[in-house]
């Protein structure tokens, strides 16, 4: 089970003073991935499984009384890491996924790399070299960032050596196998900068960091973007990696920032005007900022609540609220969900609640695919995401862009968990060009392999 309150404090993208190394992030180009793309999913029976292009399913794990968090593919697509929550606590397991001609209906036995009832993990992100799995865990007094070797050679409780840093909020991203960017703490004690695997700083800290969402860099490693200051005087800063050649754009609430997988263009959503009741959730028009010149253009106006770059960088899939017939999003509007997240829970109440408010009329949520080059709309359809997607994934979509893939590797379709006309949760692959053909998976959560 993902811990909602803890997830409020995790997100980040790296600043690499020497250029980003290692495989690309989940939002970037596929890189050296699989030749037989697969979907890893949690099926309707709660089992963890993979599904290939022919629809053949391979069960990785199925245990009564066990639930799984969002599984994460290794950078080369050869393994999957997953958190299992059971009666005895939480465990992280690594599952080998053979190539297509060597797969069978029975998966190899997994390697358990971490297990704890007292310090449960809730977020997974592979290191760029695929040798270790990093994770965030809930401590009695906050959050810890830990790492474990993927071959299971470390103690299962992690031990002191596994802890990179503790604090809350805590955001991070890997720059290289032995270097990451941390955004941790709050107020005068807040820190944003590069650290090594031991948590020690390895470069000058970034000063003036503000709202706790990501600091990001472009694919070239030449530019970075972050939020400086706090509402109502916050601004989105795009600059050279040494802090020079700044361009600043005012923002009036949380800002989600994601660089495209090619070039040096950052996409962002944030409020563009002051509000008496700002949400703790990025909402606003989708804008693109050229890091070199600072030129800004609006790609899609209105109330955009999430966006996802395609692997080839040519299309952005957006989720936009707009007036409609009063339909709801899994019996709960995105705006209501965002407002509910503005006051994080703590302790036991921080765990995701299964209760859902009674249905209330609200705006429709549209999935709109937009051409990056000219802003032309490729397709527009009304969608109804599941409650789990609304509550756990969407509020942190820019974080998951680093570690989990919703786009197919060929940039033709996006995979979303939706509610069908009968009220059932299912995974649906929706074509970016608006084609009515769609592929339905028997699952409730799922991600494409690289």
C-alpha cells in the first residue's frame, strides 16, 4: 500500500554537472530496452504478472493476503522490482523476466532484497546501472532513502549502510550509479543538491529552492529548472547548470516540471494567477519553456492536472478538466481529490484510505494528445480513471515519470487504469492518434517495459 502522506514528500529530477550518465529516465527515450515490450500489471485477482503482445500472461507472484505496490522495471527491462505488503510486513522482491523466446507461464523464483514490518518501503526507483534498487521507507519519525543491491547480497533489514539520508519532505533522483540529487527538509534546514551514495554532498547546493516538487535537468545536462521561493512570490527558474543565464516565470502554486526526452524544453503546469485557496496540487495551463532562450509558450490552456511526454518527445498526453455533463472521476472529481490532499495525514491515517465520498457532479476529465511542435490536438476523449490512479499516481505524476512508464515504447499509445461502463477497473491502452481501437488488459495497475 502506498503511503499518501509520505508520497507528498518525494519527487525530483537530477542535476548532473558533467551531463547525465547511464540509461535514460522513464520519461525519456527507451534506450537499450527489450525487443519484446511487455506490460507488468497487478491483475484482477491481485497477482503480479507480465503480459506480452500476444496476450500471454506470466504470473510472477500470487499470495493470499498480499497486495502489491507499483512495480518498477529495471533500466534494461530484464527485471522487475515490486513491494509486497502482507501480514508479516513489507518486502521488496526482484523478479527476472526472460526474453520472449525463453519465457514460460511460470516465472523464476524472485530474490528478496529487503524485508521489514517496522520500516515499510513505499516507492521504488532503480539506479541507472540497474545494479541496485533505491526506495523510500516510512520511519517512526519521518522518511528514509535507502538502497539495496539487486542480487540480494545485503542484509534483509538493510542495516545502517543502506540509509542514504533521512528527512521529510524528501525528493530524489539518480544522476549516475553513485550520485543523486536530494531535496530534503523544510524551512531554513532545507537542502537541494547533489550527494553521493553515502549522502555526503559532492557539489555546491542549489540556493533558494522553494516549493517541494522537482528540480529537473534536460537530457543534455546543460540546463536545470526548479522553483524558487514560496507562494505568493514563487517563480519557476530555468538556468544553465552553473546557475547562470537565468530565466524566471512567476507561479502561484505548486509547479510540476518535466524536461522532454529530447532537446532542452521543459513542460510545466502551475497556476498563473493568485487564488485565495491554492491547492497543494499542480493545476493550470500546460506551458513549454525553452531553456536556452527562456521563450515560453502555452501548449494547452485550461485546467491541466497531469501530463506525460512520449518517449520520442513529439507528443504530450495531457489530462484536462473541462465543463461537461457532470460526470465524475471514479466517483470523485480531481479537484476534490486535490483539495483533500492539501492537508496531509499522519501516522496510521496516512495510509491510503479505501473509503470514497459519495458521487458528486463535476467536470469531465479529458485525455488530450498534443503535438509538441505546433500545439495541434491529435485526439481528445473523455476518460474516467480509477480511484487508485487519482489518489496515488496522478498527484505525483512528475515523480513517476522518473521511474515508471505509461507510454508504449513506440510512442503510439498510453496505458491508463480506467473505470468501464459497468464500474469495473481495467487497464486500457489508448492510441495517441484517436483510433477507436484500444487494447484492454485484465488488470488494475500496469506499466510498460523500456
